[in-house]
C-alpha cells in the first residue's frame, strides 16, 4: 500500500470501513480489524503487531484522567437515581418561567444545570424529558413539537458543559488535558444555552402559539427556585471549584462528586442498594463500550501513522492551497452527513485518526478542535435517522411520532451551526478560559 | 450438540455477568478510595500513595472485564440502517457472519495481551513507582477480559448460526 497513491489508499480504507459498517459489524470490532490490517500492511509481517499488547494496556492504564470517565458517568446516574433532576426542573421554572416562551426556557436551563453534573447527552435528555414532557404537554397544554425539540436539543448540552464524557474520551485520545477541555466547554456551553433561549424568546414573541402560557414573575418564586435546587448547585459548585481552584484533578473531583451525590441521595432517602447497583452497571456498560472504541481507534491511528497517511493528506492539502475556511466547512459537512448514520462516539473515533492530525497540522488549536468536535457530536445526537436524543425523547413522549421530535429540533440544529460559526470566527470563545486558568489554550 | 452449546453459553454468560459485577463494584471502590485520599490529603495531610496508581489498574480491570457483560447487555454499537431492513433470517446470518469476522481482530488482541502478560511475568517487570507493583497483574486483567470477550463473541455467533433459543441474548446484539 505504501506504493499506492494517496487517493487510492484513502479510497480503499473508506470503502473497507463502510462495507464493514454496512454489514452490521460491531463498530469497535470493525475498527480493530481495519487497524490490524493497516498495521500488517505497513509493517509487512506479523511481528509488526507486537505493539498491540502494550497499546491496549497503555491507552487505559497509563492515563489517570481516564479514570474520571466511569466516575463522572456513575455520578450522573446517581444524580438521576436520587431524583435531583426533578428539583432542578422545578427550580428552573421559578427562575425563567416568566420569560416569553415560559416552560421551554425551563427545559433549556434545567438541561444546562443537569449537564454540569452529568456527562452524557442522552442521560440529560432522558432525565429532563421524562419530567418536562408530560407536565408541559398534558397539564400546561404546550404545543408538542417545541417541547420535544427543546428537550432533545437541551439534552445535547450534557456533553458540552463539563463534566463531559466526550471531552474525556477526546482528551485521552489526543493526549490533551481534560481540565483544559472542560474549561474550554464552559463558555460555549453557556453561550449555546443562551442562543437556545434567545431563539425560544424570539419565536414566542413573534408567534405566541409556539409556546404555552408564561408564569408570573416574583422574587420569591425565583429564590424559592434556587432553594429547591440547592443540593444540585452545591454539587456543581464543589466540582467546578475543586478543579479550577487547584484542589483536585478532574478524576478526584469525579470521585468526590460520586460520594456527595450518594450522600445527597441518602439525605433525600432515595439512595438504595438497587439504585447504586444499577447506576454502577450502567456506568460500566458505557465505559467499556467507549474505552473499547478509544483503544480500537488508537489501533487504526497507529496503522494510519505507520503508513504516513495523515501526514500525506495534510501535505497534499497545504500543497493544493485549499482555504482553511473551505476545508473547515467541508469537515463540518462530513460530520453532519456521518452523524446521520453513525453513533456519535463511533463517528468521532472513526474520523479522529485522520481529522486531528490534519487540523492541528494546519494550525488549529487542539483544545478548540475538541469543543468543535463535541458540538458536532451533539449535532449527531439530534440528526435523523440515527440521533440518540431523538429516539430517547420519542420514547418518553407518550406515543408521539418521530416527525414531531425531528421538526421540533430543527431550529436548534441551526442554533448549533451558528455556535460552530461563532467559534470559527472567534476561537477565543473556547480558548480564553483555559488560557486564563492554565496559561494555554 | 445444541444442548452442549446452550450449556456452554450459559456458563459463559455467568462468567461475563461476574465480570460485569466485578467491574461495577470496582467503579464504586474507585470513587470511595479517591474520596478517602482527598480527605486524607487535605484534612490529615497524609495522602495515600497507592490511590492514583491503583485507580488506573482498577480502570483497566473494569473496562476489560466488563467487555463481555457489555456485549451481552447489547450496549456495543453497530449500524443497523441497512441490515435492519433485511428479512429476520438474513439479519441473523449477517449478525453471525460479522461476529465470526470480529473473532479475527479480538483473537489477535487477545493473543498479544497474553504474550505481553507473559513477558511481564517472566521478566519480573514492576511499575516505576515506589510501590513497584508487578505489572503482570494489570496485564493479566487485560488478557482475561479479552479472553472472556472473545469467547462471548464466539458463543453468540454460534447461537446465531445454530439458531439456538438463547434467553436474554435474544435482544439485539448492540445499539444500532
């Protein structure tokens, strides 16, 4: 293959991957197979596979930061099991329910707050959707599509606002600091939440039928809202403060967060052995499948770099003089298309071995790219036919058709594209905070 | 033959579930020892040296020992857009065929995990930390976990091929 032209090499790899994926092979196994074949081709003998034994251990065992992944997932499930989502939603209603758009704002705010305790987009959408959807549609007579859309899109904030499983996985894969990636997600996460709420506000002002009745405002309600979710705010405050005041690493913050979440559950009398067991098992499943993807993506990456394919692609693009903005747009377009067909995590790890060296080789910041990747993963979560958040929301929407969720989420899709554009024009939105906190963005 | 496959499959399923339970317990243990370490460091100014290192070993163990349980719980992902449109029998055959194909990379990963374990064991290699933990221990968890995963893949592929009724494994193999 070393003698093959770059175009043919890439074409063969893409066709092989697509064929294996289309055949229904487990994505991690397909990636492992492709990676092993690439290593064999580049090394020319079985001996070239010798690095596998060390690689599959080192990717996991040599990375204390990766320990935070199961712990943050576990914390998210614990928070879910002990009923903090209800408190966050009730509290959010008191704080933003008076703005035109009413309870739709509460969906976004509660998702954003829940996201700060849960690193999963699907879990965020499921937790808040289960509470908000029946209440808003059945009791407050809100129109169905805006409610479903706002919860499906709000759920995606789960992986942008730290802690985020996707940031951890990306950080481990590319060797970037997880603390910096978390910091990089905060400002874009807040801005994206504001963009969502701004859209809801404008839509409600232009056409009040897109939302339901708004609630009256009172300081007492707002304060009572904050009081309702004090435990959630305490947990979030402790996690963020401990990481960024230098008291704890993200992994330590995750461990302590799990214990605090359990303690809160104990105080609310919601902590049971069954709840802990289910949370731990669910965390194990997510961790095992995500880490296997990371390991197999590293095998693909090793094969590709042995064949110098990423380097050759970067050199070819530099030589062709392709405009960076055009290239970036093409990459975004590629992810939008892939996101329609692939599970988001798999999409990320299938493409990172090529995209990461290419983009960083062209001078894009690794931390900034992490934020862009996370938003693209978010988009994949809400694009049909394979958008996990869409399935989750439809599943808890009491039999509403998928089209209601899809149509409801369309405006938020464009809000996210706007966020990507803002980040391209002003990369500082992502890099400022990590630079301020750590001295590098 | 069918009885033998069912018996073997049940035994493997039990081993995978045990791996899953151990993995889940390790998550809880990791959270607890990390918290205790934070308290020990900030309250008593006596950090526990082993926590960071052993957390990583526990992560290795929980990830690899959990692979089989994750497979049986149907939590690994695959694309079902095209396969899902085929008749049920063809879907089953495709599932078996892709699993058989998947045996190839997992066998290779498994072989090299045992090889690396053995070289660490015979070479008496220890970690470069004050604890000097024998590294064959964490490498052994990788090898055992991948072996369970490999046998789970073979068992499920066998079930699909033989169309054996297989209890909870009748659920979809992964998330499409």
